[in-house]
């Protein structure tokens, strides 16, 4: 939001002046101007365009000129020059709670500390407490704030951020005085990782919202900033949550704006200007008259711009605006389209629940089938299926089918692709499974040529139908292994195999951009929760989200296919016995 950016500019100038030991009156002037800008309900860009910056309390000619420079150029020559005069990094230290400009200058002069990392080291070494006015308690407090800032700057997987955001929104909706509440930002776009959580609330004033946060949440938030349009607090895990407060009349415009992405918003603003309109978080306005023509709902914003409403998952400026304008947006996959799950584990390998419990839970979700895909023995840590366990499992599934019919249990396997490229079981054993899926977990640091060859060999195997989590990544923990994605896509297309979109919150693999590339080339997909527990079946919604971000339609996803088409896909393998679905 431009107003917040201008507030940060003025506060940074005030801090830089304090570092230079300038007049307290000048410092307070910038602090007061920042406070008054934070109280504005109108977009400061509109105030600037009307030539009325000096009508903001506390904003005189000098401060107005600096705001104008920033709004015109996107930077501040004045602040940049002051940064050059200050010791490198010291201005950034002022943003650490408990430090401030005076302490930052003293710490630099005494200890020559210039970065948050160096300051943290000084705290751990007990050097900060040696300075005048700083003791062990202050030192410990500053160290804690540095560590919390570092934690808050880390992006977290969607699967961790989403439940937290949903708890917050659900609690706010139930609180009296709050008319609307919704997630925004990366969470609403179902982006694979999330920084700060964004929540939008429609209410008469921020006091109602702050009261709801303090008394209505299932945890005690630590409020770190509060103003008339924005409240920031820390949730469990030191996750920062920004709550924006807007009038209901601007709800649609604000929801569209704060959902993003930035690139998508720029594309919409350019489209608006081409039609003599201007778009911001307050609404859609006619440039000539200033009258508002839309803003209560997102749908009317898009309609007024001659666009179909664009699902949040597609708002990345990746062709969605052009498609919406031409009426070519796809009918995206919905959770309600999913008939079953192709990837789950039980106590026969590394799962927490038995086959019957997993099957009944899947049936309760409205599914028609569940594939039990316990590990083969090659991934030793999972205690996978040896031949004796395999025989027992097959008997148990056969008996449960009679009990749970017409719900279907597919007897599958998650087959390990060994370091040599060979598969764990020979063809005569694999032929007895209803569906064979293959995964690469071991020797992931091999060179790209060898990894690619292993994946291609699995896809070419006549009995393998699905390649699981093709890139092998773990979000925030392990990058994708090196392989040639284009060769894998071509092999899947050529052999008529499916690539998995794995919904496990640490995987979300294939990533959306890769899945879109594969989908555009005619590859089909399977969705799998990779559930290792009953609760884990819920990860299917994350797999659906990735598929939606990849622009996938229901017919491109095996999980939506009717039984006869799915049976044909499964039984098209060479040497394979008729699968369970084929018996219907």
C-alpha cells in the first residue's frame, strides 16, 4: 500500500536524522508526519495528484517535496544521500525492536557492529552488556528480537500457513462487529510458500478488529503495530500477520488489491488506464470525473474491465488477463471433481493407520476409491513390503473390498527407483498389483544425466503408470535433484504415463510452473495426498491447488476420470493382470 511505503520513508528519514544527531525538532517533524500519513484513509497518490500534500497535518513544503519525489520516482534521493553519510548498515539496525537510532550509533561507535548478524554475535558473546545503559536483560531482549525477525523473514510452506490463516479468519468472522473477513496475499493465491500472512477485514473501525484479535482468537497474539487501517501481530511460531481494515464499500477492490500478485495488479491498472479508469485498493474510478464505478465486489471490478472473474490461483500475470479478456479461461479442477486418491501409506510400511482405517476415512471424504501404495523394500527406512508382507496385504485388501463395496481399494505400490535405475520388484511380481507407481528417493545427488536416465527408465517400464513427486524437492529443506524436465515430460507423453502432483505440504511436487508446461504438452496427471495417516488425506486440497495454479482442467487429471476410462488407463500396461477397477 503506497501510504504504508510513505510512512516507512518518513520514519527512515527520522531515524537517519537521529543517527546524525540532528535537531530533535526536525526528527519529531518527520515522526509526526509519518504518524499522520498512517491515519489517512485516502490513497496518498490521489492527494499528491490533486496537489494537496501540504493539507496533511504536519506535512510542510520540505516534507511534501520529499514525499512527491518518492511517489514520482519510487525512491528518495534525500534518504539515499543520508544512507551514504551513515555507517553502512547502521540505519538497518534501528529497525530492530529495542535498538533505535541512539543505541544503534552507540553500538557502532563502541563495537563496530553494522549488521543484525554481527549484533546477534555480540549479544551471544556478552559484549553488548558492557556498554553504558545496557545490561544482561536488555542484551537478551535484543537477541530475542533479532532471532524473531530472522524467523519472520523466512517463507513457510503453504501447508503450514494455510491452517493458521483459516483459524484466524474463522475466529474473526464469528466476532460481533466484523462484517467480512478473508485471507489475502500468497495464501489466497495458494502459492507454495508464504511470507507474512495477509488478512482482510471489513469493519467500521480498527478498534473493533483489535478487540476481536485480543479476545476472539484461539491464541494470544502479540500486537506489534496498530493503526486505523492496519494491525500487525505475531501468531504462534513468530509468524507475522498483517490485518487490513477496510470499509465494506471498498471490500472488492481491497480484496483484489491485497490478493495480488503485484504483477497481476499492474496488468489490471494498465488495462484500466486504457479505458479511462484508475484502479486502486479503494475502487475503480473514472479518471476525468473521479467518480467510482466499481469496488464493492471483485466480480464487478473485473466485469467493468471487460474481463471474466479470474480465480486467485491464476493471478500471476502469466497470460490470465489476456485469457479472461478473450473468454478463454479454463474450467479449473475443483476439489469436488476428485473421485479418489492415488497415493497413501499404511502400517505395512511407514504409515500410522491400517488399511481399513485409511479406506473408511477416504470413503467418508466422499471418495470412490483409494490406492494403497506402501513402499517397496528398497527404501529401507520405511520398512517396506517384502514378499510375505505383500501376500498378507493382498489378502486383507481382498477381504475389505467385500465389506466396503462399492468403494474400491486399489492395491498399489510405491516402487523405488534404485541408484542403478533398476526397479525394486521384477515384472512377475509387479503384474499382480492394481496400479504401480514409481519414486526416486535414494542417490539423489547423482549428476543430472544419471538422474534423468533413471526417471526415463521408470517411465518406459511397461508396468509403471505413475511417476511420483518427479522433482524430489522438499520445500525449505531440499532443492529438486538435477534432471532434465523436458525429457521427463516427453517420456511421460510418449509412453502414456501420468506425472504426480503430490500434495504433501513439504513437497507440492510437481511445482505449478512445471506442471503447466507438462499439461500444455498433453501429459496427464495423478493427484496424491501421500498420506501417512488419516489426517494426511487432507493434503489432497493442496494437490488440487497446485493443479489449479498449473491451469489444469478436470479431464487432465486421472482422479476425475470415470471408472471405465480409469480402468482402461491402468490396464493398458503390458503383462499386467486386470486391475480392480476393471472388475466393475
